[in-house]
């Protein structure tokens, strides 16, 4: 087998992980893995060279093994402490007033995607829970942030104000006349923080969104990194200092939005 083909199989397989992994779609990984290498095996078989096809398959399998093992070390499984924290957050939700309320809402749907355009920008995402009742919409957003000294209200105003108005606008664009957006911080689940928007506020909300978009388009963007937001970020400590940015003087941070 020529060395160039072996290099192409290895490079294609590594590249397939590099391309598929950031999308976070599990099915994409094997699909791209296969696309990167199968043509070489099929070519060998088409030439009636079974031995060559097997050698190519072994090179591919070895590359898969190395990539998968490296990734498993880079993204290790949850630790016992993390599992305990996750279990705590889940039970905090299950015992909360909001859980009772959501459970009683017929048609409440989890993970509802939304997308709309504003000022030439496509805004899209997913609502943790959406419930529609005629012209009324309820959006629930769960947060697993470590609150430290901040109150949920302060954190929402600081980091999620824009997200909240985007959720409201998404529902108004879908025909709602009243939108209730509820944030629940699972570390302190009760009371959840509720804001109700009415259709009469749409112009005001859109103006605030336009302002935010304009600032970003001007390149004015203030990151608000934290241990939570930056956890798992692929550029942490490579091109970005992450949470340590917060320790720098305020003037050195460009402008003002949440990231991550
Ligand atoms: S790029 Fe954003 S999420 Fe990533 S480490 Fe920097 S501040 Fe954190």
C-alpha cells in the first residue's frame, strides 16, 4: 500500500473527528469517520485486492482507536462529585413549586427550537420548556449556575437580560400576546424568577435587541466568563484566559454581553 493513501486515511479520519465533534451531534461522528475512509477500502475491493482493503481497514481502525482514546481523556466522564451535584439539582427541581406547575400543564413541551430574524441577524436556540395556552406563552429556562453571592435576580439582569427578551420576542413572533419567562436556578429553585411581557412592549424589546446587535456589529463585546460558562470551552487557556479575564481591570474588557 502506498504511503500517501495511508496518510490520507489517517488525516481524513482525524479531520472527521475535528469537523464532527464541535457540532455535538453523536451520529455525525461515525458518518464522517466512514466517509473519510470507506472510499479507499471500496477502491481496493473493486480492484479485487482483499489484502489491501484489510490493511486500509486496520489503519482506519487504529486511527479511530487513537482518536477515541485521546478524546476520552480530554473529555473524561463525570466524577462522583459531579454526579452527586447533578442528582442534587435534579431532586431540587423535582421538589420545587415550578415542577408541580409544569407537570400540571397539558401540552408543555421540552426543548422547543425557535428561530427568527431581526435586523438581518438570525436568532435561534431552544426553549427548555414551552407551554402555549391560546395567546399566552410560558417559557421556562433552567440554570445550573453556581450563584455564589449573587441573587438569581441580579444574575438574570447581568447575564440573561438579552436572552430573556429574545425568548419573549420569539413567542411574540409566533403569535403570543402575553409571554411569561421563568428562570429557575436549580441551586435555589424556589422562588423561580418570573417576568411577564405584553405585546405592547414588543417595540421596546426590539429596540433593545437592535441596540445589542449594533454594539456587537461594531465589535463592542464584553465577555462575562466564569468557571461555569468556560468549562469545556475548546479555546480555554489556548487563546483565551477564560475566568481569569474577570480579574483584570474593568477597562481592559471591551464592552458588554454574556458569552458561552
Ligand atoms: S472563549 Fe468565552 S467561553 Fe471560551 S474560555 Fe474564553 S470567555 Fe470562556
